[in-house]
C-alpha cells in the first residue's frame, strides 16, 4: 500500500510530501511528477517517483495499486480541460481499486467560473463509485503574499473584491489537512470545507502591509472589468485574467469565507495568520 500524491513537486504537493515524510516511512510514499529532475531530492530520501502527465492518459496505466490512498491535486492549467485531466486519474484509480481518492477542490460556496472544473471533477469522482474525500480548499495566503512586488512598487493593493472578506490559510495548513486524511481513518465519502480561522478584508491586508513595511500601502478597490484589464496588462491571457477577477467578484459576495472549522480540526492546530505569511514573504 502506497500513499500516492499527484502534482507532487507543485506548490501544494511539496508541502504534502514533506509532511507525509514526518508521519510515514519514505518507501510508503509515491510522488507522481511530470519532470523527475524536480523530484531528485525526494528520490534521494527514499520516496518512490512515478512519472506521469494528466495530458497523457497512458502514463497513468498501472500506476496505482489496490489499497493505495491517492491525493489528486487539481491541475493548474486553467486554459485546459481540467475535468478531462482529472478523469484520467479517476479512471486509473478505479481500475486499480484504490482504497481512497482525495481531491483538492474549491469551497462549495464558490460560484466563480474557477469552481466549474472542481464541480465537474467532484461529479466524476462521485459517479466513479470510488471511496472519496473532497478537500474543498479555500484561498491560499500565497495567492497574495507571493505577488507582493507590484504592491510594493505602486504602494497599493489593487483588487476587485470591494469590502469582501476571505478566510485564507497557508499551503502548509491545507497540506496538513490532506496528510491527516491520507494517514488517518474514517475519512471515506466525506466532504470537508476548508478555510482559515480568521477572515480578513483587503483594507486590513493593506494596513498590515503598511505596518510591516513602514510604507503607506493604499487599499485600491476597482471594478471587475478594470481589474481584468490590469491583469491582462501584466501579461496574463484574457480568459485567465477574467477567471481571476471573477474570484474577486465572488469574494465581494462572501463566497470565500469558510467558517466550518474543518481545516484547523484536521490539521490539529490553528491556521497560520495572514500577518505571519506577510512577514515570511517580506523576509524571503
């Protein structure tokens, strides 16, 4: 029996594998990657490496074994049919008879276009008959803290979320929840709504940035259309820019406030405060 993590060298996948290695022997962990060179350090530590690509279904043939627990980390290519990519993994997992397939989805409250692929994948997973766990991950701190350069350049936090709030958490927090499911018992056919313990607004975010940088960082709310234009100007393809701006529209409506407490319960600790994530990003 292996614990198999797809997208294992991605931002979230790395956290999951690192935390798994604190709980189970390395030879019980299989990291599924597209580029084996990126997983060389994991291989050196005894993690099994499997090379497969969501866009090449044949690469998943025989990858899973009966009894495996699998974490399907959603693809990040917003311009591809992610449901089709994920279906490849679901089909292979079903053929092998895995014990559990956990999927990193989006909050049930999210109506933005970004959620469409997640809802489609959830439907495919439920229809497969596999034992499943839906990890409906809320927003990540790093969605903001990894993009501080333009904020610090222009001394402004520009967004289209109005006075909306978001209960984000760190990737490490969401990874801890996934690891709890993969190494624990009794998570079959459960849905977890995951979000940070504290919801914050962009005015509060700008104020915290001001406090930590000693600069006056303005809160700059704009329309969804204007924000889409800004993102396109920064080099994003228009369809991707529209998806990201659409999330801000949902955020303004309160759709990214998740107050279930599931994340801190599964992680076994409080979630990481946004102020701590800002501090780490500014140091990094």
